[in-house]
């Protein structure tokens, strides 16, 4: 029994060490609901940002995994961005631009692609996203932080 345990440890330890190398790539982004007391129709289960940190002047993808207990035929997604607590940007998209409509009961994914201008200051940002539909002012509302890297984007203002 002791040799089996020793052999197990010899096999398991290198696998654990290798898995820790990939841990930064597998981390999900933490988020919070705007109102913890609200019973939202859409429940967010996870957020991934790629690349993370976001690179100035390069495409970034925000992927939001969610589920709903109610079919949704359409609506809108309002995205607000703040930098050090100061509101700097807002945009509105059709919900059907961010995911396939109609949204059936169950799991679905919203995916938003964005190219940030090359002159965007590096640092920490907060993104607030509110989803709404006809007759439902808030299907869900979440916020999460993301970072824009300090590296140069290689683009100029004229590229934007």
C-alpha cells in the first residue's frame, strides 16, 4: 500500500505543478449583481475576457455565460464603462446582436467584441451591463472590473 501511495504522489505532483502554469488562463472574472435583492430573469454564471488584460487598439471579447427561466424574444444591452469611478462611455446594442434570438429557456452566451482606441489610458475599469426586454426593465444587471494593459498597441490615432 505504501508503494502505491508513493507512486500516486510521484504521478500527481508533476500534474499539479503543470496545471498551476495554466491557472492564469482559466480564471473567470468576478462580477456582482447591481441589486442583490432583485430576482433577475437572467442569471449570470460566468464572465471571460480575452485577452486579459485588454490591449489598447486590439480586439477584446467579453463572453458572458447566463441562463434564463423565461424565453426572451429581444431587448437591449446597455453597457456603461467607468474609469476610477468616473463614467466615461455608454453604448446600447440590440440583445440579438450579442446573442442569437429568440433566447430559449436554459443556458445561453452573450458575446461582445470591442476594439478600444489606441489612446485609451491603461488601468482598471468597471463595466456595468444592463439587459432589458419589452415590459421587463431589467432582465439582469451586473458589473465587473477589467484592466487595460500598459503595453503599446502599435496603432495610432489615425487608425481609429
